[in-house]
C-alpha cells in the first residue's frame, strides 16, 4: 500500500504464499525467485516500481524518490545557519563518566552539541542546579533544560517558568537528564519542595510543544518525571551508554531495605538475622545494578536507542527535522500554579 516500492535484485521476495504452501495448495513446484523475486515483480507483475542492484543502489533510488516528493514542513523553519559547535564533540567521551556518581557541568555537554556553541542561558544565577536556555541545533531552535545537580525548590520553579516561556513562542524542548531526584529532608519540606516539584511536573505534563529527552547520566525517582521521562511521551528519547535508571541507586535501595528490616524486627521484639539481611542486600544491589543499565532499559524499549555521545548532534538534528514535519504549537492553558 506504499506509494513506491523498490526491490533489491536476488534479495527481496514478495508473495501471498511461499513455494511450500503453493505446492501443498496447487501442486505447483516453483522457487522463490520465479514466484515472487524482485526481477519478476519489476518485469512482469509490476508490483515493484524500481529494481535495485544492491542495498546501496536501493538507498540511492529511495533518495531520488524523496527528492521529488515536494514535502513541506508544517513547523517553523530553521532560524540559524546550522554551524558546527566551536568545541569538539569528541570531547564528550571525557566529560560524562561511566560512573554516574561523578558530577559534570551540563554546559560542557551543551556547548558541544549546539550550533556555534551558542547558548543563551535563562536565570543563570537562580536555581543553579537546573540549567535552562535557548540554542539551535542544525538551525532548529530549542529550549534546553539540563540537570546540574539535584532539584531544589528554586530550580523547580525556574524550570516550570522556562517551559511556559517555550510554549509561548512555540519552541521545542530538549531535556538533558542527569538527575538523582528532588531534594528531601526537613529543610527541603519546609521550603515547599512538594509544591515546587508539582509546578515543574505540571508544566512538563501540560506542555504541548514537542520534546526530546536525552539521558546523559542517571535518572532516578521523581526526577525522571520532572525531566520528561518516557511516561510524559517525549517525541524522541535517546540514551548514552553510561545511563542508569531506577527508583533509586542500588546502595540507597539496599540501605532502605536495611532500615525497614531493622525497624520491623524491633517492633516485633526480634533479633535481626544479620547473615540473611546481608545476603538480601547483596542480591538486591546486584539486581538493581543489572536492571538499571542503559542496555537493560533499551531492551525494554524505554528509549529510542542508545547512541554514541559523539553522534548526539546528528541524532538530535534528525529528530528535530522530523518533529518540524508537523505543526509546533505551545499551550496557553495551564493548571493552577500556587505561589
């Protein structure tokens, strides 16, 4: 049912019933090539529109077809020259560590994937654990939100404001996730982290401009939601090989198990079986460590692929081009934001 069909010689076959079924149904003895090979369909049946010599020739023909389509993008046109970053993308391999516990400045990533390494930062002195700003990738304008630490009330408020601004000017969002979650504890609760976090998640869930999420480090707890994880349906979601995703880190989770087990034993007036508890913690740590890797996540289709960090700009360029094939419109309707 496609508009054009290209078949590769001696590699592509198409038929309603293969040779074994044909033999059983009609008694006719015939091979794949004669029954539904690329040459037969290109010369006799007309099912194939083009006969390619090999896969490379097939790609060439496909490009020619697409070049004649006259496809017009319905979103905003590129706004910049699409010049390469001033800083070498090869250096991305040395910026993000294989150990997600090692911090790095998100700006070092941004300046190696955006056009001309130009980044117009929003509220640079406020809410510093969340970097926000405008840039272009291959000429396409984007609003970037990148983690530079844990989310506090000020960084959450900043992110919510920035997402609203991007919606006002129909600008797609790019989330660079490297987040352990929201700040917890007495001081954070007294500062209203629940309310501030709700504002950010409200903004993410009600935003209507297309979003792309790139996992460049850890993604833990509610931070995954706040930074537009898979549950919030970004148009594209890519991961770097160092990416880790879980409710919390393996050490933290095993620590929680330790505390809960000890409290439960104390309430029952029983002694803790230290050997059994140590074994359970070791098993849990190993399980979480294995299941939180980028490879485990991509195997569950939680992302659209694990990419080489050096190819990030290429992947984002293609994704942004695809996004602008449809209209890009922001929302002006938001839930109640209480200050």
